[in-house]
C-alpha cells in the first residue's frame, strides 16, 4: 500500500510515496519541471520502496534560492536526506536532475547507494538544436516577454516538444512549471552548462568510489544526441539501456518500461 505524505524540508517541497520503512528511492526532476513529472512511474516504484520526490529550488512548490549552482542544489538535497535520517539511497535523476544526482554522489557519497540517470546529457557537444517553441520561450530578447504570457497550451507544447511520442502532461505539472520564473530558468540552465563544461558526467562518475550506475536514454531523444549515451560506457560500473522510439521524457512516454528498468536495477 502507498502511504502518501507531503512536507517542506530544508525549504524544499518533498513528496513521499510507499512505506516509510522500505528501502529509500530518491527521484530528482530536470530543468523547467517538478517532482510531478515522475507520477506515472511512482505507483510501480512505491510498491516496495519509500519513494521521495523533491521540487528543486525555484521549481514547482519550492521557493527560489540564492544560488542554482549544481553542487549547491546537491547540498540542499543532502540536507533533506539528513533531516529524514536516510543513508545509502538509490538516487535517480532525469535530464539535468542527473547532474544534481551526480553532484550528490560526489559531495556526499555516504548518502548514495547507486545512481540511475535518465536522458542526462553527458557533455555539451551532445546537445541538439532545440525545438522552436523552446527557443521562443527561453532565448532573449523575446524570451522574457513570451515566458510571462505563456499559456497552459504553450507549457504543454514546450514540454512535449522534446518527446518522440504524444504525452499527457497533468495539470499539476503545468502548474509546477508555471511557478518557475524566467530568471530562475535561465540561471538553472547556465549553471547546468557550467557543471558539465567543467567536467563531463562520465568523467565525474568514473572518478567516484565505485557505485552501480544505470543510464536510460530514449533512442529518439530530441534534446540530446541519443548516441551520446554510449559515452557512459567508459564508466566501469555503468550499464546503458536504450528505449527505441522514446524521446527525452521516458517516464511520461514509456512509464512501464522505465519503471521496469529502474526496478530491475534496484533489485
């Protein structure tokens, strides 16, 4: 049975699913999203795990923060886990949430048992040309104006533009994205880029004390070059799984297959 709970911890919105005494599983969303994007995979994961979803600072129902540096975001997530008294947590990140997950393992290896990265671009040269709707929403000089008047349809269109299949974007996910300011979004994107320019994700993972790593990538990802997932094969403990016909949002496009891969990895 799922035991749902919502709280604010360390200034972050945190949602719990599944039995609290079960092994912990942390889900970290990507840029311009919220913990609600994980909803389709939560029921399967929460059957035998204590699933913890966070809204990163400035996203969803979490307030803005002074800094959006990836290590600073990881430190805030670590503070949540410390407050909950959790250690050796299976940590899953989607897209740039994989950067926060990686930084958490770098800074607090005691908190992370294993890492699963979903649609997490390994380095900047793997980034594809972005869809027109995202460029309109994010690129100056018109970006701030378009962002301020964006409709629910535009928000759904922007999220869905990175998918290879039609996706159902729940109302609470739209509301969570609407809460993100243009300034916060731009700051998050800049700091994410700085993190992987400084050192690629595969290099960072290879330098960690050995931990199991699962990389899930859509074979039709529209944000990152799908073949770039193979760069993670340089990490001795990593396994790479490709989902054919799936874009940047596996948990919305193929929730059953995504949950199955995660559960197999955890077990």
